[in-house]
């Protein structure tokens, strides 16, 4: 029997819960897929549905070679038999059982010898040997998270569903445990569907990102696809592509599109088959905009687009600064660009409020939204 | 001295058996009620709380009619050589019926306080719902069950109306402490009534104190 070629999970489900409508078509292989979306989009609902804890109104779910839900064929495998590892938010560890008791819980029908060797294996992989006999309230947040992970993995599920697994941890620990999860996934090639609304998490973990809004998938692709080429301005906002600008089109030729960007003639190269009308919506990631040093006069022969702006807002965010520039030249209208730069660069460039700087944008980083 | 020892020991025996009976029926009832099937839950809820609202004499009367030798059920028992009315078994059943809602309410509240996500995770780990009830829900609700048990025991210990109707007032056989107090007052034996009332009062205070401690323990978690 070949498992290659067959996706690990194929789900097409429709689900109406009161006023909320879930309509999802999802396919995944032995990869880590991040389900990313704002709170209240129905991400947790989708996980619970896949686990069999909720029953959708229609659709079909396949896990590996098995059909686990298909109302037309009267199939609705209960959660007990789905072999789905489920890690809910806040882990839901059994408070009256020890770490070992929690991990053993799903191994109740194993042979005692196998059960104990599986337990030892997981304790070792998850580095939990030192807390075997402690209760969940007596261990650290990171240990709780690893215990929940070990418990979910113990019966060797066909897929792992994780709901905000890092949300309850501090930033340093979070980064560390993310790397651990990645290592684990690479080692066992376990399909993992992970829910998060943390952008950094989505980017660092995902083989593939699935954007989820209002109960449906609005875009999916590689992480760079969704980060650099969001389908809509709304997704761009979710992906922290903060500069979304409408510009009039002057000419659409075989070389590209000529636009009038705040009074500047700019050519965005490329073949576009779509007809854009007379207006183009473009997006630029704040970290893709360069601030040109005072002493370095911008070189016009570079293909960069230059704007001159005055800093109106400086938002320090620990690792970086988010600066809002009011564009003063060449435009006369009210225009703004948001720029993110790392903290040390911010310090060296002598940037205070009201400082006027030249901003450089490479045309290749300008994303064009197709209508 | 001996005149209240016999009713006291009988009372403890009746209340213990009644509490066990009420537990055996009350825990499954509470489990059924804590599920969220609305219609079934509402009907069961009304039935379970009926003994709290009805006067004990009414309960006792129903039990007498139902268990008595002239009822079909009583006749069957009679043929098997079992007699419930006017025996301490009957007194236990009467006390169990009165104590039943206390177990149900307390257990139900404790079961509903158990995080349903724990049960969800347990299901994805392959355990049956009944198994989850025994290994997760009930162990996490034990304080509530215990509090209910103590309340039920104190209530069963003090049962009067239903017991009198079902089991009568037979010294040494069905004359429990509350009935013996009634008897002593009727026959003008004030001293005996005083000491027996004192025993019941002290027992009740101790039990209430323990329940209170238990509730504080739950809150601290």
C-alpha cells in the first residue's frame, strides 16, 4: 500500500453554527500547515470538526486512506476511532493525573510493556524525565506544553491538530519550542495543522500558510506567497503589509504598467493579462522600504523610486521601530508610508519625530493586487 | 441511657443505607442531567427535585401505596418473601428518596464545572464516554459528590414524615431518632427528648461544618 500521492488530509465541509457559517476545502500532505486568521474566524471550530468533536452539516473528510466523515454514505467515525491528535488551547491537561498519567491516558489498550516503552520514549524526546511524577500545576508552562504534545502523540495519530500551542508561553520560550516542534515534524514527517494568529509564528513554522477569514479559506500558498503576494488588501493587512495604496494608471503597455504614484511617473514591469481599469492598488511591506542616509545623495540611475517624507509617528516595538512618514515631495497631496526598521539602525540614523528623510522603494517589492 | 442508644444506632444504619442508595441512583442521574440534551434534562430535573418540594408525608404516602402489599409491586415482593413497609428497609428507602435531590444537585453542579475540553481531549485519545466519566469527570467532581453525600446523610438522619408513614413507629425496628423524639414528647419524657434532640443538633452542626470546609477547599482550587 502506498501512502505517497495520497494526501494526509482531505476535507470539504460545510457547517452552520447559529449565525456562523463554515465552508472549507482543505488538503494537506505530510507537512506543517499553519491556519492563520483573526480571532473569531472559526479556526478552532474547524479543528474540533476535524477531530470529530463537532459534526458538520455536509461534506466529506478523508484521513490517509480512510473516509472518516461522509454523511451520504452514513459515515461519521467518532473521535475515539479517528486517530487524530488534538491539542486544544491551554493544553487541557488532566489536573488529577501526573505527567506520566497524562501521557499514558491514550495508551490504555496497549500491552503494558509497549505502553511503558512508549512512555519512556516520549519522556526522552520531550525531555520530561525529570517531571514524570509531577502534576500539571507543579510544572512550568513549557513543560505543560510538551506534556500535552507527548500525550497527543502517544497513540501515534495520523495527524496532529494544534490550537494556538504557543499562545500561553513567553516570547523566548515560544521561539525555542517552535524550533523543537519543527525538528519533531521533520523527524517524523507528521502532518500538523496548527492554528495561530501570530504572524511570526506562521512565518517561522509554515510549509504552507492557509489564510482563514469568516469561516472560509481566502488564500493559501507558501509562506512567501501569502506574505509578499496577498490576494486582497484585507489579507495584506492581516499579513502586516501595511502600505496599501491606490494609484491612477496612465498606460498599460507590453512592458508593464505606467502609474502616477503621488505625482511620480513609475513603471511597474511585467506582463499583466488582467484589465485594471484606470486605478491600481499596490502594496509594499514596511520592512521593504529603505531610509536613505542624510549624507548619501540618492542615485537617480538606480531603479529605485524615491519619496521624501517627514516622520509623524514613531512606534517603538522592542525589536524594531515602526515609523510613519508623511510624504512631502514630490507629492502635494496627503500621503503616508509606514516603514519598519530594526532598532540598532534606528539609533544610528538619528531619526526623531519631524525629521525629513528620503525613502527608497525597489519596484520589484511593489505588489500589485489583481482585481 | 439505653433508651436513646437503640434509636440512635438504628438511625445511623438507616441513614447510611439511604445515603448509599441515593448515591447509587443520584450519580447516574446527575451525569444524565449534566449532559446538554435540553428536553430530557428539564424533565429529569423536575423529577429529581420533586422530593425537595413535596411534603415528606406525601412522599411517604406514595411510597406506602407503591410498596404496600396491596400494590402489584408490593405483592411481587411479598411472594418473594420480602416486605418493605413497616421494616427498617422501608425507612431507608423513604430516607433515600428524600436525600436523593441533594446528591443530584451537588454532584451535577460539580460535574458541570469540569472543563468539557478535558473530556473532548479524552475522546480523541480513544476512551469511551463511560470510561471518561469514571476516569476524568467523576474524579474531578469528587468534592461535590462528597459534599452532596454529607448533606444527604444529615437529611436522611433527620427524616421523619415519610419514614413514619412507610415504616411506622416500631421501637427497636423502625423507631429512628426523630420518631423517638416525637414519641418521647408525646409521652411527656422531656429529658429523653432533650438528649436526643441535642445529639441530632450536634451531628448536624459537625456535618455542616465539614461541608463548609469542603466548599472552601473547592474554591481555593
